[in-house]
C-alpha cells in the first residue's frame, strides 16, 4: 500500500495530484496530513525538501514524479489479456 505524507495548509498541489493519481490508477493509498503537526513536518523535511513524501511498504519512493514513474511501472508489469474467440 502507498502512504502519502503531505499537507493541506498551505495548499500543496503536488499532494493533491498524488492523491488524484492514486485514485485514477486504482492504487491503494493512505493520506497523512502533516499540516497540524510541526514536529512531523520538520522530520519530513529532513528526509526530502518537499512534500509529498510517498512510501510503498515503508520504503521511500520519493515525491510526485517518482509516484508517476511507479504508476507507469505498474502498467508495464500488468499482464496483457489477449482473448481469442467469443466470450
């Protein structure tokens, strides 16, 4: 499962885009808003300069760009379904 750590205040368009991408691609995710937790935001900034911070199974993927690459990789890995004949 993907975990997205972002903020809503001040607004973060990349955080919104990450959530939208997961929804559009049917990727299971959890969103954690760091806006009201200054200590958590401070720790997040020690890992990466910007939000969102995106993890899969507790392994850092990166930010929005890396999530896009991850989503593209899922489509490459998905088996193709070639049906022959009537269904």
